[in-house]
């Protein structure tokens, strides 16, 4: 498998990941503002998000010679599948048997005006006028909690700081861990969004699989968003091999990129007060400062203390990411 070893290579991976992970939410927002149902968008997104992981695993995960300590993707995935299958009831009996577009006129209205907001509300899929902010804050807090956990969990999966593996069992390589991570995201995304087709939330219209399959309006953008997120996550984890997952968490500065797209494409913060601009600049400054601190935290690591360092950084990452995504 291909291993990123140089700090320069890790920085390139993380910069690309930062751009990709900051861009895909803007693409999703664009589709929602054009009126496409989020359930349709996320189903398309889930497909290419998993496909990106498969592409990375079958290319970078197969480069070079496979070793017992660092097996290639296909070697390790086959070992995992065999061990899982052997634990199933009646597995031995089974083995023995086998032996035998856009039509609105919002572009004519100035960003930030009341008329622009009214036209946007009529057009978008999720209506926000008159809705309670408590629901939005609750969803955001849940998202922040999930984002704060998957990075440290991935670190544990590839480094086994809690010593859960038996002696002689190789740790998960980054490509195998990323593959299973993406599979779980795919399954969860499909289950939730198929459910939301028939039991919609937030006053969205009811849909169906048949309607979804016929909805090609904006599908290309949704598929692109999935690729961007998939490759962004993959590059983040690849960069973490060399720089450490603490430094790789620096790509969670994706709001820097998302804010840029929000201002450029959607006219966000136009005609806002000076206080709003001051808070926005302060937020972006804190993001930049946090990135610098994270990068510096993993600049000098000794192998002897690496295990304790990574375990401690897991706890710090959980707190940091939860605050980050709910800031």
C-alpha cells in the first residue's frame, strides 16, 4: 500500500482535503436552494461517497508489496471477511457444503434584501420562515458530536491505543479502515434517507424511490458532492499517516472554505451589520489559529511517547471538534 511519509506530502493531502471538504457542503446547499429534496440529494451523494473510498482503496491501497505488518487492502479485507464469516453460526457446515436548472429570478434581486430572502424562501426545499431555532441548534449539536467522534475513532481503529487486538493480529491499515468507515456512512445514509422519503421531516413533501429515480434535476451536482467528500476524507486520513491525526484534524477548518463559497455564491452576510462582520472575522481568525496550534502540536513527536500522545490527543480532539462544529 502507498504510505505518505513526508511532511510535504501530508500537507498537500490536507490542503486538498480542506478544499474538498469545504466545497461539498456548498454544493449541497446550492441544490437545496434550487428546490431539490435533500433526501434525493443525499441518496446520490451516498453512492459516490462510497465509490470514492473504493477507488482510493483499490489504487493507493494496492500500491507496493503487502507485508504481514502492513497488508494491502484486498489482502486485509479478505482476512477480515474470513474471520467474520467463521464466527457465524453453522459457518463450518456451510464451508463443508462448499467443499462438496434554474427558473427563478432571484439573480435580478440584490443579495441581502428582504425581497431576495422572500424569493429564496419560496424556492428552497426546506422552508425556514417562522421555524424554531431550537430545532436547528439541536441538529447542529448532534452533527457536532458525530464529527467530534469519528476522527478519534478512526485513530483508534488504525493505531489500537486501547490494545484490543490479539497478539499477532495486524492493525487496520488506513485504506481498510477508511473503506469500512465509508461503508457504514453509506448504509446509514441510505437507511435514513429512504425512510425520510416516505416519512419526511421539517414539513418536506413526501416522496418515493420511483420519484427519486426519475429526479435528474441537479443529480450531477449531488454525485460531485459525494466524490468531493469521499476524496476529502480519504486525503485527510492519508495525510494523518505522516503528520499524525492531530494535525490531520486541521482540515476541520473547512468552514473557512465553506464561508468563502457562501459569500461568493449565495450572497451570505451581504448588508449585515458591523457587529456581524466583526463576529465573522473573529470566527475565521479563531479557525486559522486553531489550525496553527494543531499543526504545531504534531510537529515533533518521539516514537517512545507516541502511544500516550495519540491517546491524549483523542480526548482533546473530541472536545475540540465538538466545540468547533457548534461554534
